[in-house]
């Protein structure tokens, strides 16, 4: 890709138009200047002004669309082919782009060739390559051909599916696909449309949690009166995603009334029913109203699992809405051997996972199921005159605008539908298992090097590890936790700075760990082996220095 | 397009795999059966299992991506070429799709050819064609080649740009493009990064308003104490978008404390400072705390404009946060002749418009500027350990996760950047003006037929009109408002049922109007003339019948 766009002269601001460009995989490969560029996104040729009303831009000219669309497909295919060559974590400095781009938008059209050249030159270096096979940071953002094509179709139709009427297929396909997925996850029938519940595609888990908190809030306030809003309490653990606290805050829950119940290593950093019960009890006795519990299957820091069955039992005693956040690990639960992690979900109120994390569906795509859609609708429904229509009046249709924060919504189900059909359930399971196997393999490599240790048990395809305090003590002549954490932090930074692989960190029970999350769509076992070599090399160098 | 996919046998559930398909504009055009299909999204050929770890799916194989990407580009190019042939408003019945699709996801992969065939056969009939040149409903969802390509790049890179670190280019391009756009709109410097403010891309106006309400709420509660949350009041007019009331509700504002201040025809359905002042005064005297005003430039029903200067004056007296919602009309304000509608914005706190409505940027893309980003950050910031990084610590970078509801965010600025560069400011203005001119032309056609009347003055490219009560009285022998409304409602339904054009309605000051919103990217003046003919024909028929 680095050879795809060759500038013959160095760039100088807007005047870059006059450089010669060579474009790979495109029929257009010729020297060009601002005056000779003929191809414009808006098809400047073939213009037949019509009674003076027609503009010189035809923003959706089909043949121009075809031509330029093919160019960008080729650009991206080359990007994937070459993505391994880029440093995984971007190495730019803050403010790099402002120095390169003009201060204002151009007055005149610029050709797609020049824009793609600038994407390559100015944008690609500033990208952290989540699609790189050497990307093991955060959680994966696993793109796929099917997900991409679905997104293209959705963008191409560009419908605004706020209610059934505005594009029936957008609503109906979503309901169908959510039932399909619900069945794949063996969710109880009450979460499916056929069982009186239903699923909806949100952008992210943050939105899913906000919607369910608001639904739960309005349900209880109806009983106890709005004056008690400051007495509502939301529960999670100290491992719960920050999205829950943020959603509670947005929903007007008093910031002091979010409980991050402590977890311990002894319980593998899962929230226990005992800890939850004693926290709730204390609140209840203090005159507060327990509102909402977010239980997590696969926490962000260490993929810990909260035991749903006992937690739901406690929550149900107090009439608390239980949301199950399986943002990352939900995908794996389509495999029978992982499904047990969801045991107890039948006693929760809502369940969500992100298809855009580890399910080959491009960002954004969060799948939310609720047992009682009317709770969402009561809290989130609007029905202004200009949206009134026959279909909604009959109440035979779902109007998803009432299941979410926003009115406008994209046709997200297309990408999920394409992913499910293109790969099929059996192969999706196989693919997820291959990631788990690669993580297991990495774990095995760690096990063979006594300087390292796996810090928490691996549940899925993410390994939390570090150089052990013993090893560091041997070298640094200290065994303090702080020194160990600091060393591992330095090691991680040195690895990431190399650009060869990218991992991120977490601090779990005071222990700084490197997180190795397998799941990028291009990752193969050889990348895992390479990654381990990189880790060892950097560890060797750093240990030698110390 | 109807000929692009020819089924030789009628469909029968999942067994459809065995049909022969012919695909236009694709190198692959051959009879196929479930066993002979070789091309799979996941590249089933070229598989070299590697130590048994590799799955049989390669979800991002570059050459497979290239091949299938080109197919979908051709599919969409053909869609645009033929979009005029489809009924604009979908004519399916509720539940149509469930009858056609299987009850569960397939176990085995299905080929892209078959999926595209099903998109054509099952999805396209259920789409309301927002990209049709005969689409005049709601507001436009104006797609463009540049917007589409930007979305492709964003989806292709598939980065999760929650903070600067996670993909610096995503954050930096957004800040730059928002400054570009802010300058095009001649927003005061305080809204730009250079002036201490800044812009952010949200999904929709609903989110933008929720974020600003929450920021305003937390600012005031810090002063007056959280116990007063039930005394906060949010203001809009009876023409304000339902998003404001919904956002207030989500943010925990008491539902009774949303004021939809009445507007009148005398003030062209704009909110007046006098009406606002008296409402606020009454609340203030009742011991409530005025919190937030949403002023609208271009309301949804009739594109009415609230006069910002006097409204901000009143709001500022009471220390109210003023948000300016120019979701639809903001685009037009890049033209000097429309900019006066924003006069007074300098005294507001935040401003937003939807680039996905009438600015050729595909859904979703709402542009929000605030004078004081720290107000957003204080209300919406989270900083969990696993997101800690050097760049954020230095505070030299923007972490957009703290400017919005969700943590994960797409690389939306790419599409806006492509739109601005591909078309340039001058041609974008020209294009917007051409839409206004077409609307003016439609108004002219109405004026020549005395049976019709324009109900409210046209400000932009949307015309609100109806058959006048006089005409209906002549025919129905009644002059009642109700009969007029009912007749126009029947007329609109008859027009929309024809599938030839699609308009929607509003009720403004008790008057039912048909809304004719020009702005679909493929619309030319000939479509406007055709639309008027359709309206007249249906009116003739209906008047004859009555």
C-alpha cells in the first residue's frame, strides 16, 4: 500500500492538487493537475442543466457511483492486504493532523483520486489498526466481509427507519434477526417476540443500559412517586463497565447512589450474591430504593463472569431490574460449551451483547433483548402528529423509535443478517472457537516461560498476564507490588511503541496486567506466536537493562 | 433491476438455494446450486489450515473482499438507476417478511449471490425509497457518492475511536472538520476549537440534545443541590421536535416540567420572546428552576423559525442554557442569503444540525457545537483504568467519549470530510439553492391552481399546502375545518398509495397540511413537475367522487 500512492513532490497544503499521482488497482493512473482532473464525485461531465434548476453536481449519479465505489473497494482491499505492515498502534503525536490539513473547507470540488491519496498519506498513519492481525488490545472490533457488505447496503438504501411505516423491511428484518440470534443464544422464549418479549439493535451497550435503566426507573417511580428519584440505587461490581455508572448519571440517578460492589481474587473477580445482598440490605435499611443491577458476563478488565442465578435470586427478592451485560462474551455463548455462562439469564429482565465486538459485525451493533418491551415503550415513546400513520394506529407493528434513545435509526439488521447467512451458525462457532484456541495457545506459551504468569483464569479468548514479581525481584532486588506493576507497565509501553503488536492493560485487584485479546478477524495462529516472541524480546531487553 | 435476478423457480423457504440465478454486472453469472456455489463470503477455497488453529472462514480475505465488494457496488449502482421504478412508499402489509424468511439462522454458509437475490426479492419491496427522486416525505435523507464512500472507509477501517489514543486520526479529523463546518456556518469563534469551544459528531439530534440537557442539569444542580431535580424546567414550543421532551424525560426531568409554549399563525409558528418570558416567569414565581431552552431553526412540521436574538435575551436573564436545533435548516445556512436565520446564535450555548438530513452525508451524522466543552465533560466523563493512557494524561488531546453518551464511536468525520472536499463549499451552496428553487417552483405551481393554498410561508425547501376549504366547501357543501382536514388527509393517502410520489403530513395550528420536502439527492425539476401532476390528478379524482 505504501507504494500505491506515489507523490512525486512533497506536499504543500492545498496546492497538492498539482502533484502527479499514481494509483494502484484503479483504471485511473495518470499524471493529473487541478485543471486536468476530469473525474469528480459529482460527475461534472454529462451535465445537462434542466431549465436552470439542475445543479452541476449529481450527488447520486449511478455510473459515477459505480466507478468511484469500485475505486474505494480496491483501496480497502489493498489496505487489508497491507495492514500488517503498519505499526499497529498509531505513532503520531497529538495535533499531527492539523499541521497537515488546510484551515478551511475547499471552495471547489476535489477529485476522489486526490482524496484517497490524502487518506493514505494523512489518515492511515493516524489510525490504530484495529483490523490488523497483530491487534490484541481492548476487545476486538472484528470486521468481516459480510458485515461490511451489510453496512454498504444499509448506507446505500439510507432509509431512516424510526417506525415501521418509514421502511417496513428495516423493522421486520430486525425483529426476525433478533429472534434468530436469541435462539442461537438459547435465550428463554420470553426474550423473543414469539414469547412476548423482543430484541432491538442499539448502537452500543451504553445506549442499551441507559434505555433499560430509564425503563426500570420510570416503572418504580410510578409506584413510589417521582420525589424519590434521589433514593434510587444502581448496582454493579468494581469490575462493571463504566457505561453503567455513566448511564445512571445521565438518567438522573444521584451519583452517590451507584454501588461498585467489591470483588475479590478468591471469586475470580465475579460479583457474589452475598456481597450484593449485604450492600442492598444496607441501602434498603437506610431508606433507599434498590433499582437496577448490571451483571456482567465477561468483564472488560479480565473477562470475569458474574454468577447470574444467585444474583438474580437476590435481585428478585428486592424487585430489582437485572440487566445482563455480555458485551464481549455473549458471542461465545452461541457455542454449547460456553452457554452455561448464561445460566440464570431466564431470571433477568434484559440481556445485551455487542455484535460489533466479537461477532464480525462492524461497529456499531449492540443486540438488546427485553422480556417486557412495554417497559421501554412507556419510558421512551413519543408520537408526534407528523409520525402518525395507519400501521402504528393498528398496533400490529413494532415502532423501534420507542425502544431506544434516538428517533432516527439505521438499517443495522442488514449487516447482522448478512453475517448470519454468509457464515452460518456452524462456521461462526468454529471461528469463535479458533480464537479461544489461539488464546489458549498463548496461555500455553506463557506457561513455558517461568518468568511470566497468567494472573486470572482465562474464560474466553482474552489472557491477562504479567512478568511475575519473583522474576522482577530477582533482577531489581525488590519484590514490592508497585515495582512489579511499574515494570509491567514499562514492558507494555515498550512493546506497543514498537508497533509490532498492540495490547492494552488493566489493573485487577491492584495487579497491573497486560491483556492479550484474540479476535481480530485477520489473526491466525502464526500471529499469536509472533506476538509471544515480541513480548519475550522486549522482556529480555528490559530485564537486561534493569 | 427487476430483471437483474431471475429466478427460474418460485421460492420455497430455505430450499431457495437450488434456484438458478443470473446476476447483472457481475463476472459471476452462471447456474448455481447449493453444491456448486464455490464463492463464499469467507473464501472457502484457498484454505490452508495452519496447525489446526485456522478456521475454514477467512472473514477478511482481501481478494474475496474485493470481489464481493464490487458485486455490492454494482448492486447499489443498479438500485439507484432503477429506484424511480419502485413505489416510493413501501406497499407491504405488516408481517410480510416473517412469512418469507426462515424461522432460524442457517447452519451453513450461503453465497452472496443468493443473499443479494433475496435482498432484491424480499427487502427492496419492504423499503420506503428515501433515495427516490420522487421522495418528498418527512425531511430528506440525502445520500451522496461522497458520503457513501466516506462511510465505506469508516466501516473498512472499523476503528473504535472512543479516545484520541484509540485512533488519533478519528479524533483529529473530527475536530478539524467541525471547525471547517463551523466556519462555513459563520458560527462565532467561541464555538470553534480555536475559540475555546468545539464541535463533535453525534449520531442524531436526540443524542445532542440529551447531552446538552444533562450538561446543563448537572451545572445547575451543583449550585442548587440535587434535591431540586424535580424543580427543573425545560422549554420549547408546541412546534419543537419531540426529541426535546424525550431527552428531558430520559435525563430525569419531571415529565410535567416540559413546557411546550404555544405558537400562533400570526408569528408564523415561531416561539416568541413574550410567550417564553411569561411562561418562565410563572415557573420562576412558582419556585421552579428554568433550566434549558431549545430554539428551533426550521421546525419539523412547517420549517418555522424561532427568533434567536430575543429568545436568548430572555433565557440569559434567567441563566437558562439555550440549545439551537437547526437539524434540517442548518445546512441552508452555509448560504449567505440564509445565514440571517442564525442571527443571535452567538448568545446561545450549543448549536446542532444534521448533516444526514440535507447535507449529503449518510445517516447518522449530527453536528453539535458547544461553547463550553467542559460542561459536557463534567457531566459525561468516565476514565476507567483500562482507558488510561499518556496522551489523555497530558490533557493535550480531545477524548470524545466524554462529549457523548456512548463510549464506542465510529469514524464519522470521514464521510463529512469527503462530502466537503468532493463537492466544495461553492457547489454545495449551489446544490442547496437548487432544492430551494425547486420548492419555490412547486409553490408557483400551487399558486396557479386556485383550488390549492400554501398554508404557511415557505422558508427553505419544504412547502406546506392543502386543498382550500373553499374548494372543498364547493364540492362537499360543508366548510368545516374538520371536513377540510379529512379531505386533505384522504387526498394524501390516495397519492401515497399510488406509489408515484411520497409526501407526509403535519397539523399546524389545527390545520392538516401536506408537506412537500425537496432535497432527495436524485430529485430534478422534472420530478417536481411530475409530483404536481400527481397531486392534481388525485385531487381531480377525489373531488369528482365527493
